[in-house]
C-alpha cells in the first residue's frame, strides 16, 4: 500500500498527510485556523500555505478568533508587510471578517464544531476512491456549507474551499483506498 500521491516526495507534505489530513478535528480554534488557511489557499497550492503555516500562526496570534476579530486596519496593514504569509489584502481582511462571523456562530451554537459538522452531514463520509482523478472538488454538502457560511458573513468560503476544509478536518475520508491512512483515520475517534 502507498500513501496518497498528492504528497509527492516533500517531507512536510508527507508529514501533514500522515499525521493530520483527514483526522476528525473538533477543536474550535483548530477549525478556525484550518478554515482561514483553506481560504488563503484559494488560487494557490496547499503546499504553499503549509510552508507558511508557522508564520501564519505567529501573524494571526495562534488563530485565536477573539484576538483576530479585534484586528484593526493598522494591524491589517502590518500583516500585508509580513513576507512570511500570503499578502493578499482580500484574504487578510477575510480572516478578520471570518473571525467575527465565527464568534457569532459560536455564540449561537455554543461551539463552531457542531454547527459545521451538521452542514457537512454529521457523520464522516467514507469514500472509496482508487485514483486521485475520482476525487470531487465539491459536493452537495460543500455547496450547502458554502451557502450557509456566506449567509452568515464569511468570506473566501466557496464550495471548493469548503470541500478541502471538509477533507482536512475529517468530515470526509478522501484518502485513496490504497493508502494506509484510509483505514487508520476511520479508527480515530469521531
């Protein structure tokens, strides 16, 4: 059996695949971080975001949504000068907007996790793909998630971004059946 081919031979991508991608994620702060990073990925590769993840964590103060929600225009301007992150004005602004919307959801539901999991379909979906070409880039669930997040004021949450978020956060198992992680992530606590 061999791991999913999207990792290539890159050690950081392999580590991410083997230790994180597809494991059920329930921690609100970690879900917020992942949603923001997936938004920064728009038009780019996950590899480009992953290599900047530590810098993003520093710049966005550990992705604490309460802190990010209070970022001022001055703070946004300083972030746009940070060479360690992706310096796209719309994406940086969306992180602040999304932090505010995230806090509103958390206030309403007590936690972001049950809200987002319900949009994804509650129980993780177990796919049985044999080739990367079979993986969808969006689904009915990611369409629904995107619509609801947009309705609540989130930005950079299109259906493709939402599906990538669902894959990474273990809401769907899109490891290939030939990958050892396909069976391993199913054993993880849901």
